[in-house]
C-alpha cells in the first residue's frame, strides 16, 4: 500500500489554486437530482430537506446548488473543449470534472466507511488515483471523453453520497477526528470542503473557457 499523508486543508486549497496554471443535457441535470429526497424545483432553497436530518439536509442543499452551477458551466462543451489545456502544466476541464468525482469518492470512503485517508484498495486506487492527483498522469490519461462521460461519473458518485447521507443523523455530521492540519475536524467540515472545492474548480473552469481558441 502506498504511503499517504492526510491532506492539510491549507495545502489542499493551495494545490487546487495551482491547477489553473499547471453536469450534459437537462436529462443528466435531472438525473443528478433523481433522489426522492431532493426536489430540483427547490434548488435555491438552502435548508433542511425531506428525508435528511436538518443539518445534513442543509449541507446537501448547498452541494446540490453548487453542482447545478458546475453543470450549467460545462454542459455544452465539446470533447475538444473538454481536452483543451492552456499549456503543458495546466489541467483540462475534463480532468477537473473527473477530479471532482474522485474527491467526493475519497471523502465517501473516509467518512462513510471510516477508512483512514489513503488506505484504499488497489481497485479504488486504479480507478481514482490519477484523477485525484492530476498532474502529468492526468494530462496524458484523462482525454478523449465526451461530456456525458464526466457528468455520469459525477452523478453516480453524488447518488451514493445522497443515499449515505440519508442513513445518518446530525450527531454523525458533528463527529470529529484529527484531520486537516491534524486538528479536530468533523464530518461537516469535510463535506463542506467537498462543496467549496467544487466551487473553486468551477471558477477555474470559467477561466479556461475564456481562453479557448477563437
């Protein structure tokens, strides 16, 4: 098994910011909100949701609104646009979308399955380590996919999150362990980080779109 370090929140965000320099149709949008617990017509009502404890539902409503923003930002992109790289140190929009799915998957393992960060199986690492780490491997390997591929991955991972959230209560959300900078970190903080991380990359995607070749 590889040697991993628990990510510091500051370092994680700093690394994310450097990614700029170094979901498809409306059908997909609705599939991302297909859970019976979340009403897509109420996407801008941040607060408790039917089927979830109050704080978990409020968190999920924020994540749902953020995901809709990402979807609207990328849903019309072509394969060439998804693969576009500003330079040989940058990441493509497609790679960042898969990175978002990988990030959520790893936080699922850490919080739902209570796995120590980085102790994933070889099967999980094979599927998600490259999009999680990006870099040179991501630039080489995450290419040639259309928007449906990326949005399906995002929707699939999000459905797991919604189902697992529904099984838990606010006491679980407040459960903490040493994590970011080895300081007490609760599950609420971890999942809020997943949301803010998505917001960060959504801004990077907008930046890259403005630099598409004319």
